[in-house]
C-alpha cells in the first residue's frame, strides 16, 4: 500500500488475522488438553463408543 489509509487498513487487517489464528490455536489446544485429561481419567474407555 502506498497511501496512509491503505497502510493503516493493512495494519488492522494483519492484527485481525493474527488474532483469529491465535484464537483458533487456543481452541484446538484446549480441546487437545481436555481429550488428554479424559483419557487419563478413564484409560479403559479409549476405543469404546460413549455409553447412553
């Protein structure tokens, strides 16, 4: 970008993109941790379908 407004837009666009990526990675990491904790709490249930 060559104009000041174009440069400003680019900065906000980049920060928004970085925020979205960090939020996504945070969600994935939390799910992985929860899954690991669930496996440690119930080691025999690993491959069985959930009971109703």
